[in-house]
């Protein structure tokens, strides 16, 4: 203990106390502002935000996945390696295999509900107040799931999450891009019927191999979903994907960093202010040959250009991250302070498919209170 610290402890011991505590309830060493780095770490986790780009299968924690495999007598072949060895990105083919492996463990409604709650709880711990969880329905149907029972189990998880955590949100039913337009139409019809039954199905999207079929081939599915009153989003991974998605009237674009390669398209995107759901760590670990770190990631260019950027985790456990960590990494990349970090969280809430202005006002008030808290505000120069 240094002399300065020892002297300060002596001063504290002489202060007026009530039931062993200072009159205001906190000692100076407890109430003082924290440093700028830790302040941003904490705000990145505590700011209310929406998680809008989150894949169900890829978001199951490895410890949970291994526990369920153990309970079912399934050996994933990793021996004594830690649970996170289940997720080790080594190419898109293995990535899809890992997703399908998770799907194979959901053999009944209770296990599906349990895993969905695990995913939602992790997002809540990262500061999410609203979650729209992507479900590539064909994966589960291929493993024998009945569509409405399966979606009903996830809906039940959302109901519990609403009661326990005051979480809002629902399911985005995704097409497997490689299955083509006719299958997309079938999946959209299932999604529309689930919504008509009162399930929390908020929209449709697409996932899968972007090289399989042109984005425009999915139009039959999007047309059906739009007619059913569902919102539309989609993975636009290639430069040629963005324009068709805009032409089809998608409400949000997932990834979409390729717009930086086309100035005219970038200008159109900025003018439209269609929200982009950006997942930096996912992109880096999947494409290190293109973007090996945050400094080379498209995030900075998108922000500088004025794109309506929101930050998300994609498949957080698969990429060893979480929602809060993505926000914190973004601050280091773009140079955001507390106000800019909060503005990004507000954009995510504005982009959420939620018709509840009262909740948004409450979340915004909570953000204002966090920014005004001297513990974080006074240590805000990063």
C-alpha cells in the first residue's frame, strides 16, 4: 500500500458515518469517476439496445451445447478440449455443419424452448431489451421438426423472457438461400400462418450460401411475406445483392458492407437510411483475407459515409464475442465516446420491429440517466 493510499484510508476512517457508512451512502473512493476505458466497457454492456442480427443455432453457448449433447449421449469428438472447441471457424462448410449440429439436438419442444431461453438470456446480459432471433427454418424441418410446434416452442421462450426480463421481440424466419425461390415461398407461407396463430413471428430473412442463387431468386418468398404483413430483411453478402434487396423493398439489410465498393449504390443506401445490421467480429473471423482486424473492417467507412449502421453479434459464441463486446470493439475502431455509443444503441432500437413508443421513451430515458451518471460521464474522454 502506498503512502498516499494509506493516508486516504486514514481520512476515510475519520469521516462521519451512519451504520458504518458515510452519510450519503458511498465513500469518496466508491463514488469517484472511473477511467475512460472501463467507463466505455460498462456502458457498452449497460446501454439498452436491440439485438437484430442473431442466429438461433449459432448463438447457443458451447457449454450448453456440450451439456445437452452429454445428456443425449452424443459425442461430438472433442475429447478433453474445452467446450469452446465445438466452435472453431475453419471455412463456411464447417460453419454450416456446426449450425446443423446444433439444430440436430432440438428433438422436442422443451429442449427447443430451453435452448431459446439460453440464447435470449445471453443477449439480455449484454444489454439487449429487444431481440429478433433469426431461425433458418429448413435446418430444423430437415431434422424432423414440425414447423408450428417448433416455432411455438420458441414463442414460449419469448413469453417467459417477457415475463422474467421484460424482453420484447420475436422470430425472423429465414429462407435457406441455396434452396431457391420455391422453397422460400413455402417457408414464408409457414411464417405467415404462424403469425396468424398469434406467435411472435415478426419478419422473414434469408441465410445460407450467397453463391448458390442470385438474391432476386428469393423474391417469391419475400412477396408472400409482405402480403402476410411481415417485415423483410436479408443477408446481402455480395456486391450484387444490395441493389435487388433495395428494389424489393427490404426493411433492413444484414451485413451489406459491399456497398463501399459501389459509390452510386452507397449514395442510394445513405439517402434511403435503410438500417444495416453489421457484425464486425463475425466478418473478421470468417474473412481474415479481406478484413483481418477492426481497423481494416468496413465499419469505419460505412459510418463515415453516413450509412444507418447498427451493431450486432451474428453468432456470438461461434465467434467468441457477445453483443456488449461488439459495441466496445466498435468504439475502439471508430473512436466513439459515450454519446456516440448511446446513439448507436438508439439506432438499434429505432430499427427494431416494435410498435411501442412508450418503451422506446423509457429506454431512451434510461440511456440519458446512464450518460449523466458521474461515474461514467466524467471519465468519458477516450
